[in-house]
């Protein structure tokens, strides 16, 4: 990071980082450099384009979590309410809305 500060002439602060450990890691940087992803794959030996396409889809989907255990409770509650409203509009009985 110190090297880049010297190149661009701007002070950079790194407030957070995580290390991605996987047999293969693919980066995707969206045109305009405002969105980027790093995706770790447990399987190697695939066509490089497959890795790039998956990384691009992750950027496009903008997921809130990697798995369901990491999804914040607030978002889960909001999605449940959306599902109930949709079921209600479809004419589902009131006792089925909680399911």
C-alpha cells in the first residue's frame, strides 16, 4: 500500500481487509473501477473463463452474505414479510401465511 501512495500521491487508509484462502482465486473489476469482487474456488483446472464468469455474476448479484447463517436478522424478517404479502395477494388462507 505504501508503494501505491507514492505512485498516486494520495494518502490511503486501509480500514478493513480479509484474506481469501482457496486453491484458485479470481478477481473481477467492473468497467469504471467502482465495483470489484474476489471469488475463491475449491476446484482448480477449469477454463479460466468459467472463473471470470462466476466472479462477474457475483458482482452483478450483489449478495448480502455467503450463506444463510451470515444473513442479518433484519433482512430475514423483511424477506419473510415480503413473502407473506405475496402469498396474501395470491389469495392464500391466513393460516398458511405463517408457513
